[in-house]
C-alpha cells in the first residue's frame, strides 16, 4: 500500500466509529494534518504513519517532538480559521506495520 491508501484505510476506520471526515490532507504553509474527523463535539486531528518493516522502529515513534509541534500549530490555525469554539480536541495516531493498522487515540497532548 502507498501513503494515500493507508490514509483511506484510516478514514474508513473513523467512519465506522461514527466520525465524519471533515478534512483530508489539510495544509497550512508546510504543515499538514492527514485527517480531521468530527463526532458531535469532538474534533480529532489524525496523523497516519506507515512502515513496511520495523527495521527503523515502530512508525508511531516517528511522531516526534517536531512533528507534534507542527501538528499542534496546524490544528490551532485550523481552529482559528474555522471559528471553532467549545469543542473537545484530540490528537490520534494511526500506525500501519506490515499493512495492519494500530490506533492510538489521544496519542499526545499539547499545551
């Protein structure tokens, strides 16, 4: 599978959980959020990572401090741009190893 196929699989997972996908590959400058999903009062910013093998570690481990900072900044801009208030926010990671998805809800917090 390729990156966009993993994102499609992650998207289908969230839809089966009752989420609406409101954005795909949302960009602001050089920062990108793979998926933005919403379920009632909850908005989830999703990072999708994949690896064909674990040779270089687990793909979720590649969501490092710099990536978290970029995701948080992009999410803040998204929230401001769309006038979102009063919603719960969450950052999830969906990691694919050998083509199998692993979902990490609330994978990290931001300040």
